[in-house]
């Protein structure tokens, strides 16, 4: 059974629209993260949450907003989508170290 | 500035060969090092980690890595590769900042191709 669920697996959006990427973890971890992987850049850290509180934000744009409705959920809302936002977005979780990753959501913005 | 570099973008070997995938970092403080594997179209799978103690750490599927403070390196090795080891390997480093390890900084990845 998958321990970190990301939905949807694939997502196509038009420029200017808004999408929410879902992440749920069933590992009992207290920390959750978002990373982005694109063709132009290596895997890059976006956000980290611990006990549903934002710990670190390395995303320059406010268009990216994490949302934690439950302690095992960390969704990512992206507004005013741009073609440069096209990437695979990975959710991860940890109880200390190491971090474990979900299968990713591949977002394509047309 | 903390950086992670993987000098080889591609490595090609034959099944049964040994392989070393290199990772170097730049940072003078406490660090936590790890390796992940990503098969095509999949998520990242954790292989192994090092923070302190024995500088040689064993991971899954026969992988091991050796930490060298003098060389600022954490190279990954396997004695005899299998075709199923073909994947992209990422070195990831977490730097101790503000009293905690938080984000992972990844290298660009090394694509390992194992030929039958």
C-alpha cells in the first residue's frame, strides 16, 4: 500500500488558472515537504511544515500556497499558472531523517 | 553558500561491473548526507544516509557510500551492478542551519545505464 499519496498523477492546466495538488501521508510523520523537479532545474525545495506549521519557504512567488487541513495532509495551491510552472511536484514526509517521497504530480501548463 | 555537485551526468557500465557515483558538497558546518534513486517516471526512493559515526554506510540492494570530510565527498558505490540498477541517482545534502536540518539540497543527478 502506498504510504504517501499524491493526487492527481497527471494534471494539465491552462495559463492563468488555479490548481490544487493533493498530498496525504500515512507514515505517522510530523513533517511534510514540497519539492519541484523540472527539465530546467534539479530537484528544488519549496516548503517544509512541521506539526502543520510552516517552517521554511524557499519559493519566491506567493502564487504557491501550501495548505495543511490535517496533520497528515499538505496540499499545494498554485494560482495564476504559468507555463514555467510545468514540472513534477513531489511531496515528502519525515520523522526526523530521512525524508520519504511520494510518486509525484506531473503538472503541464499550456 | 551550500552546494552539492554530482560531476557525472551520465555513467554507463556493463552488468556485473562495479560503479562509483560521485558527490561533493561545499559547507563547513554539520551536514546530513543521503542518496536517492529515481527510476524512470517514478518517485524518489531512499537508499542510504550518513550523519555521524562509521563513514562507510550500507544501503539497500548492495549499495554503500563513504563520507570523506577532507574531500567533502559522499560517493556511492556498488560492487556488481544489475540491469535493474539503471536509474537516476541523486545525492542530497541537508545543512544544519538555525539549529535544525530541514530542507534537502539535491545534486543534478547521475543517470546510470547498465548494459546487459
